């Protein structure tokens, strides 16, 4: 960990490896998570989790991308999003993937079940490597994601199949985490 200049210890990123950005682009709730897999330490470090509501994708990217370039200068990025981001929305004549590309992002997307993402996340959280947690979260940059893991994101048991509750808030930040780890 290093001091971020505000007397806060934060996890340091490794310039040798790419950073992953997960994005769940929805007007009512948009989440982005920034993480890095460090193969030397066999650890996934989650640095940033941002959630905004009632915002268009263009406005969100105009705000967050300069911040990420400042926090991670010279980083190589891998971008992940929901497969549904390839569809055109009512808010724009472009799809979310096209808008992301306009901002220089190269989003990857594939069909995957929510269950696969939850099982992968569960496995990551329950394992360690070299006596250290397999996943670590920056306490200052990931407050909303930590809140989701502490119980904000929960199961909706009202249906026949247990699924995450569509709460309009935590679901978006968890989806942005789930896309890169899956």
C-alpha cells in the first residue's frame, strides 16, 4: 500500500499488467469498477468503484475517464461490459458499445449467466493465495462496492429461482464488478 497524498493508504497498481474496467451502462444506474489481476501475487485488487444515477453514458465517461487517467497514468486498459450494451437505447441513436468506442474504449462482452458471475465471485472471495486474501478492495475508492458486498446486494427470494434483487442501485455496481471477473 502507498499513501495517496491525502494520508490514506491505498493499493498500488502494477504498471506491468493491464487494468480492467467493468461498466454497467444504464441511465437509471451506471456502475464502473476498476481492478487489476496481479499474477505475481495471485491477487485481484479492486481500486475504484463508481456509481451514478440518472446520467447519460457520455456525461459519465467525460467525467470518469480523465479521473482514471490521472489515477493510473499510462495504464493499459481492458474494458468489459454487458452484452446488452450492443443494443441501441432510447437515449441515443448509438449503442453503449459504440459510445464507449467513441471515447477510446475497447469493450469486450459475451453472453454469460448471472449464476456464473456469482459463482466466480463467490469462489474468489472464499480463497486465499500465499496466506493473503485472493481479492482486496481499496477502502477509500470502493465504498459503494463494499456496501454492496456487506449486504446491500442481496437475493430476491420471492420467485421460483433465487436471483439478485433488482434494486436499481447495488445491482449496477455488482454487475460492473462481475463482468471483468467472469
